[in-house]
């Protein structure tokens, strides 16, 4: 019987420190703050004893047989997985490993288009081909979520050789459409569904949180335990369940993409974060939810609103209450200006875009944090200027550029991802049809690539880019943001 109150890896590190042994092994600091800096020593001295290496009593991440093995088993039990692996290289290492474990060069994967760059890097390392599916654009917010059910079904019907479906949810704004049907579509074709759930490690642990990808049936789920739970930065987990995935191959891939000298403080923090969640459950988030309520109560006295509440919520999307997505209903502040103004009040947001400021809460959030944010928003409301700042985009809900629905977009041709260096040349945009792109084209908002390197440029895409050029759209990734020219492969990728 597993004891959820234990933190076996952390406890093993503490026991090792209590030996007070002479360290004739790496690391070189020997558990002593030896930088000749008293201030640095004060910060680091209590952490250094945990920063050890693979010893007889500390275990080995790549061949766990002791406390690490037990810690990972407890994590699997906590999160509802059949097997869990600790990651000391963030969700990036997990995303790389799940792709490398499933794909051989030339294999085809169906992939949500708006994924983290680590997914694309995994495809490149694997030498895979990918059918990139455009996500739905939520009408209430203008933000991208996941591909629609019809689009996924059509893609898997057209490409029956697909080895897997890769999704990314929630998005950075804490928006989570139900993944159950999309995963069931993949399973109906006999292939696994892999989910990058970096921002959803806490999902399913409170009645107000969305359902987790594991509970929705995903075969592999990667979570950044450090983002929304209590682990140190770079602490993450990879969860596996079911018989559709080659677990041994995924484990082997993890040994390739993770350091042979992983950080034991990070690994131990995963153990502690799991124990905290495992033993406290929904009560772990009580202060954060209370802080949120302080802010929500005050918003009606300000021009600021929160995505996911009232008329700014979509019925088919679950919203993470720990992602407070604020915007100015009057358009006086855009997202960047709101972020900067909050920083002046010592409230540091996670990120901002042209409309929204995103604030992330977590187990460490206190009620005092909520009161500080509430007072900051009330003070900003009292001194805001009328009218929007010069040069700022309109921030109203209708301010987003319209997008086609994903189901109306034709299923794209596969993109071949590899690491081969090719010579790029510049051609006029109008003469690029049929060539393979050598650069990214990313309209912002919403920040979803319209074109990946290696993707064939179609006539319809050029037409869309010409419309964006005429509208003066903001384009990222391309050398010529005016969209007069575009980089293509000289040999056309052949």
C-alpha cells in the first residue's frame, strides 16, 4: 500500500545530508557555498546539500530502483496514470521524448497547428511528417483553442497511416475545450492521442478546475508541474496509460533528451509538490481561489473584465480560474499597457498580448496577493485616461481580425520536418506559389503560424497573405514583415 504522505526522494536526500560524509564525488561545491560571496551563500546554503549526484542512496533517474522509483509510483497514483516519469528538463524534454518514442523517420503525425515549439523540434529530431490542423478560434475572445472534431476526423480519414494525434491544451489563457471526443476519434482509428498539458498539472483537483487530459483518455500527457503547482522551475512530469504506446521506447527517448546529471533539487521538488497535492487535494488551492474572489468582486467597479466570466465566456469551453485573464472593456489600456501599469503597483503578470494581461495564480498565492491586485486595479480605474492611447489597437471584443472556421479549411498536405540545411532564396510573394517556405509566417494576433518552414505555399495562402498585407496586419517570423517578399528553399525542399 502506497503512503501518499511520504516524499521518498526528498527524504532520501535529507538522510544523505545527515550522514555528514566527506564528498569525494561531483558536484564540485561539496554542499558548501564556496563562491566567496556571503549574500550568495545566504541564498544557496540550505539548497546545496540537496544538490547531489547519483549515489547508492539517492537513486538514478534513468534506472530508478529506490526512492525515485517510489516517488514516481506515488505520482502516478496521485495523477491517475499507469506510469509517471519525472522530468528535470521541463515539458520540453517530455514533448521531445513522446515524439521520439513513437516516430520513425518518415512517419506521419496529425498535429494541432498552434503547439509549443518543442513539439515542432521533436518532429524535426524524429524526421517526421506532420499534417498541421488549424485550431478553432473562440468567438468570445478571439483566441485559438484546439482543432474541431470534424477537422480531426477528416484528417485521420484522409491519412489513415497517421501514427498519432498530438494536441495542446489548455492554451496559455487557461481555456480548455473538452478533449474527450477528439481523443475518442484518434482511438477509433487505433492510434494514441498525445497531449501537451503544460499549463494543466492541477486540472481535476478542484471542482472549479477543468477535466484533465488523462481523465479524458489521453495516452501520454506531459505537464509542467512547476507552472501551476509547487515544483521548482523545469520540474515536469510525463504520464502514460493504455496499450497504444510503446512505453519502453518512450523511456529510452527520455534517456536521450534528459541530462545524465539531472538536478536532484528539481526532482525532489516534484516529489514534494506531488505530496502537497496528494494530501491536501482541493484545499491546496483555497487561498488562491479566495484571492481570485477578492479581485472578481472588485472588477465591477472598474473598466476591467476577466475572460471566462459573464458574457465573456463561451459555453463549450472550460476556463481555469487560476489563469486570470484581464482586459480593459473601454480600450484605454491594451494588454501590454495593463501589464506595465500593474507592475508599477508591484503586481507582476505572467504575460500580455495586444488585448489581454494574463496573471497566473497557484498554491503559493496568498489572500494578501489578491488584496494587492484588487487595490492596484481600483487605483488604475480611478486614474485612467478617457479614450485609448495613441497608436494602441482597439481592445473591444470585436477588435480581433476574423478567421475562417477550421472545418472550412481544406486538409493541408503533410509537412516534412528535418534538420537538413538548405539554401534559401528570396522571391516576390506573388511568385511563391508551389515553393516550399524557408521561414515562418505568424500573424499576430492570434499568433498561430500560417506557414511553417518546409510547408508548400498554396495559391489560397498567398491570397490570404495579400489581404493581410493590404490590411497592414502585424506579421512575425518573416524577414519582410511588409509581406512583399518571402524566403523559399532554392531546391524547393526536394
